[in-house]
C-alpha cells in the first residue's frame, strides 16, 4: 500500500557533487517553507569537489520536527552510481522518481514501492544543445515534476526563481520554462498527485531559515568581535566566510568607509590561535573557527591562554574524527580534547548551542565570558548545526545590552593608588584584575608568561606560590559554573526515576523522541546541558534519578566521562546512548535505544551495587 | 629473498607506466592538472625502473595529496602539512626505499612551510613534488601563499594584497640543491624532471604548475605561457636566487643545481625484519 501522507514525509535527492543540483534542491526546500510548512533540510556531501555522490534530504514536517527522521518516503534518484543504495533506503510503500531515458529491467526495482519514471535526459536533449544547459536545466525540470507529483503551488517556485536571479533577469524565463517542461510532462503522463502531498499551512510563524555557522558569525559581530584569525577547514570555513560578509555590512565606519575589523587567513591553526591570543591580550575581542584537527594543533597555545589568563573564543565546528576521519560528516567528538585541552592541569569552559538561534546567543555570550573569566571559551558547534539551514526562532538582540569587559583596572584607579597584582584574587572568585598594555606610565604593567609566577606576576619556581595560583584557577572555574548558560530541565508529567541528559545538535531529535518514548508509557525527565563546567543542577538531576541516559554523538561517551569525572557519580547509573556513524542522530534511533533499555530494566530489575 | 634480488627479478621485464597505477579512479574534477602529474609520475617511475613496492609516496591533505592512492606504490596519506616530516623519518630508517613526497601549495608552503625550509637544509635524499595551483582546492577556493595579490575570492574580495611566496627562491636560499619547475600539461617534460629528481642524491624539489579548473579556471591559459627555460641553471646559489626572483614564473626545467653533500645513511643490504631488529641491539 503506497504511503499516504500530507505535509509529513521525507524527500531525498541523490545527485553528483558539482552538478549544480544544490541550488535547485534548496529551492525545493524553500518552496515548501513558503507554503507555510516547516522543513528540515540536510546536506550529505562528500569530501571532494566534483563527481562523487551527494544527497540532499528534505524532511517536510508540519509538526515542526527538525531532527533527522531516518528513512525516505520519496527518493529522487539522479545518480546512477548510488542506485542500489538509494533504492534500498526507501521505506516500504515509498516512491522512487528516476530518469527513465534509458529503460531499466524490472529486476532493478523493488515491488513494494511506487516507481515514477520521467525521461529527463531525453527531455533535456530535445530542448537544449549546450551540455552545461542540459545539466543545469535538468535540475529545474525535476523540481517541476515534483511540483506536480506533490501538488505544490507552482507560483511559489516561480517567485523563488525570480528572486534567485535578481539582477540577472535574463535567466528567469528559461528557468521558468524548464520548470514547466517538467511539470507539464508529469501532469500529462503521470498520475498526479501521488500519496505524498503538500498543503498550504501556517506552521512556520516568524521563524527564520539560517545556517548555524552564519548565526554564530553574526553572534560574534554582535558580541563585539573585531578580530578573526582562522585557517580553512571543513565544516568551519563557512563561519569565517559569514563573518567576512557580516562585517562588510555591519562593521564599516559610516564616515570613512574604513573596515573596523581584521580577518586573517593564517598560515595554519597554530598561527590563528596565536593571533587570537595576541589580540585578546590587549583587550580586543578575537576568535578563531576550526574543527578537530585544528583543535589538536592549537593545544599548546590553549594551555598558555589558560595559564596566562588571556581571553579567547574558539568555535569548534565538530566533524567525525579521529585524524582526518570523515571530514564531511557530523559528530560531537571533541568534548574531551576541548574540555581538558593542553598538557598539565587544565580545564576549559565549553558552550553547547542546540541550533542557530543558540549559536548566535552563545557566540555573543562567549566574548563576555572570555573577558569576564580571562580564559579561552569554546563554542561547540558541529557540522549538522553549522552547515545546514535550520528553521530557527528569530535571532534576538537587546540594543541596551552592555558588553561585560570583566575586571580591567583603569589608569584612574591605578593613579588613585588601588593595589594591582595581576594574579591577586581580590574578590575571592578566582578572577584577578588585568590592565591593557599602555594603561599607565609607571603603574599596572605586568609581564605575561607561561611559566610559574606569583600573585604579582613575578617569576617563581617556588612550590607554594605555584600551588596558590593553580588553586585560584580552580576557584575561577567554580565561579564559571554560575556564569555559563544553565542546563534546561523538562520533567515528565508522571513522576519517574529515569532521566535523559543530552546536548547540542541532539536536541531536535530528542524533542521528537521523547514523545515516541512517552507514548510507549515510559516517562522520562530531561536535562539539556548547555555548558561545561556543570552548574549545580546537573548533580541534583543525577541525585534525583536512579538511572540517567546520556545521549550523544560519539563513540566514547565523552559527555558521560565529563560527568563521571566532574560530578563524582557512580558510572553504573549513567547509561550511554551513542550514535556515531557520521549521520545526524535521529528520533527513531533514540526512541529505539532507550525503549529497548527500559524494557530490559522492566524484565530484570537491576540492582545498583554500591 | 633479498630486496636487491627482487628488484633484479623485476628489472628483467621493462616497466610500463600502467604498472604503477592502482586502478582506482581519481576523484579529481575532470580537467584538474593533477591528472597530468599522476601520468608524468607513473611514466617517470617506469623509466626509472624500480618496481613499485620499492617506492613510497608520502603526502599530506588536499586534492593533490590524494595522488599516492592512485598509484600502487606504498603510500602514506598523513596529516595536513606534515608529509616531509614523515618522509624524513622514513628515508633515514629505510634508505633502501625510494621516497617521494607530494602535495599542494597550501599543504607545503602554508601549514607545512617550516618543514619545507628544514627539508631543504637537511638535504635528505628524496624528491618533493608540489602541485601548485595557487589556491586551496579541497577546502573550496581560499587563497594560498602563492596566490596573486589581486585574485578575488569570497573570503578576500578584491584580493589579499599580499606578496606571493616564491617557493623556488625559498628552496634555493634554504639550501636545496636541485630546484626545478614543471608543468602538469607537459607530462613528458615533467616525467624527465622527475626521473632526474629521483636520481639526484639529496633533496630534490620540483614545483609543478598544476591548474585548478574548478576555482582557478583562468589557469587554463598557463599552457600558452609556459616555455622551456632559456637560461641555464645558474652557477651559484646567489645568482640562482636572483634569477628565479627575476623571471615570470613560467620557465620550465631545472633552475638550480648545487653541490652540498646530502645526508648519507648506510643502506642496509637486506630490509628483512631481522635486519631492522638487529639495529635495536645495544652494543658496547
Ligand atoms: C590541521 C588541518 N587544517 C586544515 C585542514 C583542511 N584542509 C584540507 S586540505 C587543505 C588545503 C588544500 O590546499 P592545497 O594543499 O593547496 O591542495 P589542493 O587541494 O589545492 O590540491 C586544508 C586547509 C586539515 N585537513 N587539517
Ligand atoms: S578542486 Fe581544483 S585541485 Fe581539487 S580536484 Fe578540482 S580542479 Fe583539482
């Protein structure tokens, strides 16, 4: 029985990288959005520039589930290289749309799906002579076919074409012509619509459609960043690109037209983090954007910034490691290498945004935290958030918000005789005062070093002042617990002894999974961790529940390790739920893993051995 | 059986370029210059005559650094920018192997810049071949150290405005003894340079102009601009440096030959595990 669904299905496009399909596919997603139906698109791309398989998945979801769902209802199979895999990915009862120019034997299909063939190549060859045109218009033609198959409002697509070619109006009519070539073919030759339909709705609201990297870059602009030093690496390069674009618009002196920012593509990641530290030391707000391999290279400098207490912001757009790993696949796999980055006793502040709106918010907050705590702050994004368009609540900014520049002693204070010791804990919160270089001719200067020193920044190899300083750094880390974004707790309507901890890009899948789990009569309380070090509500949540599932996207249960390490909890009570094949975690996966575990608990009550 | 016997056995039959191909289909864009470099390298290895299992290709990360996977030599595709370090360790412990390092301009001159300088001055016997397309291909078109100052890109609209690095001058100044320029569109000329570079005792550096059709389509013009160098390789380091600083970057051929002694390591007669382990022994 063919699947029958309205505004709730998954369309997946299988294409060849570099064939120009990306913009047509994105136009399809935007058209659905324009019809008032939320979409969650995801790009699954290879580490290559042209010729390898690439997929674009559009989850159409009036209910607003923005995580990956798993499974495919309609496969638009445009890449012969991946035919078998694409065919197999279709859910029973689903649909396959393919280019039928070359007839395929029945053995090439499945009999539990509906097969829709359109001779796309033949249509293109008849219509166009230029090979590049044949390629590009083929993409628009299949979008035209989809408008008929799914009963879409074709006017919306026409309008999007008009917007896409603003300034190149000559290109509008041929694209609209191609769109209708496909649509008319389908209307005349195929049964339209199929069981999957789109209906106008009003479910998008005021949400915006934005990539996490772009939102984070905008957060950096609003957060006051004027210096970006970086080195290209997927999936973080688009953050630096976006910062460049945002700054060109927002950070140019209106009178002199001069740029009020510096963006430096450095020779490597070591240089990038060094430049950030140099800029941060003198009071600028500076950041770098990188991914796992870059984090590995930056380790020594990060230790310096920790020990010498220099503000810095590091965006880690995580991808699947180790080493070069799967550079175009997503994971949450750098928690440990960031939390304890560098040799010796070090600990760092990490922020875990769940989506572009939080990427914006936490990005801006990171610069305040870096100045307040005088230490590196990591914003832990990942490829799934960073490089996909996500429907997100509008980015909010209060124009009255003042920057928190932290404890900076001024020339006037020094002049008035206030005591200055660069590493003196005057307030008991572990945070000392600093001065910007050049503050006062005779007072307040200090020497910055990565070697041990006393409270007045004087070199020392004595044990006691070293220990005093290291203890103070711990006090500062304690202080951070109340400054970073708090965890968010959502309790089940029914009391339960079981809980779930999750963070970052797992969020949308979890929001959906929780309904699936609860529908099974298994109530669970949820805690979304938004930062490290952990606020006191994390240990309380652990204390309130017998077992807590820790859901994450890495092999080694890195968040669970951080919790065990920092909260002194019995590891038996933390059940790892791990997804790490490089695809984004799905609600189906979470519900299944947790559901199975809860069933087991029901059958054989486990005893906690203490 | 000893290695030398094995190679004699192979040498009985002349090697062909295809004997060095892994058969894997390269995932470079159609028209990428790196195809020409691969063809030239296979041709050169066949002409040089050592069987593929006695050759090691070491690379970093980038489109160009994928090249070793398309040959059936021993390959080492490591981390971005560090290929020369790996190759040095390899050659010093297995001098019997033919070591060739390949990569891109980003890999070799930017993140790997300091290793490049020190490999030139260390002068360990190996060939280093850089496929220079004056752009970061793999990460989608950012400027590299050899990019022209006015080349327009998303990240640097209007150009980066920085003086490009001259890798040949740098190599000569840093102490390299064999410095050449080849072109991906001239596989035979490049193959000849590679054979000479492999045979050269010590560190040999070949800068290969290898167009990136995707992000630098204008490099299609290079084929009209290159020419065999009219000038002979300059006689001394200072003159050679001045010469490569003054030319336009399109002269092909060997531009400098020096005479510093290479690092020489005794070649073991036999590459068996027991021979390697004999070196672990502690002798008085
Ligand atoms: C430590 C580290 N930083 C960044 C990257 C991302 N990266 C991969 S390839 C590359 C540059 C490629 O340029 P080039 O070496 O010129 O080779 P091409 O692709 O142009 O052949 C970069 C920056 C990485 N893999 N590792
Ligand atoms: S992007 Fe450029 S360097 Fe990379 S394969 Fe394509 S043409 Fe070659």
